[in-house]
C-alpha cells in the first residue's frame, strides 16, 4: 500500500510515518502539511490511500478530499482528526471520504483499518458511528470548531490545563472559551455542559 500522510502538525506527521513505516505492506510515499501539498503529491506519487487531517490552513482536509476524489477517484481517503462532531463527519463523508477515525485510535488499529479501506471497506470509528446515529443537542450547532473541541474534552473529563495542552492554547483562552460555550448551551457548570454534549 502506498500511503500519503496529510497533517499540519509536523510531530504528528513524523510520528505516523515512523509508526506506519514499520508495517511491511505500507510504504509512505509522501508527507503533506496542507491540502494543496497533498494534491501535488497525489499527482506525482499516486498513493493508494491518503490519511487526511481536517483542520489545516489554506485548503483544509474536507476541501482537499473533494478535490482529490474529483481528480483521482481511485484513491481511498481516511480522515484522521481530533474533530468527532457530526457536522465535520457529515461534511467529510459528503466530500467523498471513505473512512473517518479520531486521533485517539492506536496506530496498530489504524494500520489494520487502512488495509480494510484499501480493500473497499468503508471505515467509521465507534465514536463516529455513535455521533451519526444519536440525536444531537441542536445548541451544539452554534459552537465554533474550537468551542466544540473544548466541549468534547470537557465531556471527556479533562481539566483546563489538560485541554490547553491538548489544543496548544493558553489556560486563559480555554477559560474564556468555556464561558462562551456555557452561555451558548445555557448551562452553568461542567457537568451540565458534559450532559449537553452527550445529549441523547
């Protein structure tokens, strides 16, 4: 399998390359930091599968997926992102993504899922399936991508310090975002926020 890794975080790109290169049947044919670079590599290296982040400067992962599928329909695209909200999932799948995983998956699991994807099996992570099948709180639609990410991490029990480290933000920025999130969701504490995020 010829694999292209697309992520704007250099450490993530290198980590994925090192880990997936250990798989005997996977050859890394390129590393791209945005959608534009991914398109160029698809033209020259003809990957079988693209491992695609969503949130990138310039041409983001969803737009890049749409363009790659238009010009290289035979290429399989697996989204690998921190965003597990329904709008991003739906937009990615509508753009032509063949699979969608969140970055909490272990590398070994990702390798196996990439093989299935190459073989024509659509892959959705368990969290992704849950998001697509459960009724979502309409108020969540008012949150920005960053606010949704912070809300998700709060719902997972992370502290402000942990959230700041995970998203490369200052604790002050996290606190300010939480105030806005609580106002939008009409809640007064983290427990209520978590219940709103996981509303059934």
